[in-house]
């Protein structure tokens, strides 16, 4: 859920909402809280496009409050939960249940789960297709993995989320500009400078599609 208003930036407010709303059957529970509707528009993916890099850069540079931006987020996966906060250039995180669900090691890589998205696919007649979900994740890794390493990382994501059918995007930074669902910038890494176009494409990306007992990964570096 996305909550708008300064009163929701209090971590304890989000923690209480989590306790009230979460169900035992939930695989993932996520709450984002921002101060204003403008801030929400930057964080819900509308800022990122499939257009030229310079179009993204123009929108990003036009945001007037990047240096004072405030946001609080709670993410729970299974029985593990963490709260992240950012005020301007300072970010912090606090584990509130179990262990940090967003940081783990897999495939010989250190991984940080940045964003999770899910939706229900439509059938040919425009009806939702049962209980199956489309799940996508954006993951920061300490080094861009080879395909075999990425497959092991995807398997760990499937295990953690208790869900086989997911797509994972992996980069060594927090700039998933080509992902139309990703925020205009990742707010909880405020010290990471925006890349130039050459820096962005040279770092590359790994894309993995996971299914029941399988995963296929492709590494792309320009």
C-alpha cells in the first residue's frame, strides 16, 4: 500500500498498520509512506519510462525536493520485516521481525532486494487469470553475475518468496531506469549519484525468468 501524508512517516505507525493488516498467509507485505502526492508519483514508477535516457534524466533533474525528500517503508517477507527511512541524504534501516528480508547472499553474490511488484495477468477476455500472479523484482548485486550464478540467485528469491513464477532484474547499482515500474530514483540509497548514459549501459543488467523448478537468465552488457 502507498500512504500519503507526513503523519505516516513515523515508523511505529507503519509497524502498527502491519500488525493490524497482515495475515498469516501473506507471502509479502509492503507499505510505502511519503509526504505528498507529488512524492508518490515519483515513487510509483510513473517517473521511469522506456524513452531515451535523456528523457528520464530531464524528469529526474526537474524534481525540486530530491535533497530533502522523506519516505518510510516497511517490507515483510514471510516472518521477516524491516523498516527503511530516508530524510534528505540520510537513510537508515531497522529490522523489526526476524532477520532483514531484503539482504542475503546467493550464487556467490551479496544481494539487496530493492523493489517487488506483483499483478494479476489478464485472460484473453480481460478477466483476471485465477490466483496466479506476475511477480517482478529489482535486485542490487555486488558484482554482475554470470548466468549460472544468476540462476542460483533466482532460486533463492523463489524460496524466500515461496513463489516460483517471477522475473528478476539484477544490476550493481540502484538505477533501474529501463524498468517502467521502478521509481524515478531509489530513495534509500541517497548518496549514490545518478549515472551518465555511458555509465548506465556499461554496468549491464541480468534478466532472469523463473518457473516451476527452472530459471533462464540472460546477461546484457553494452
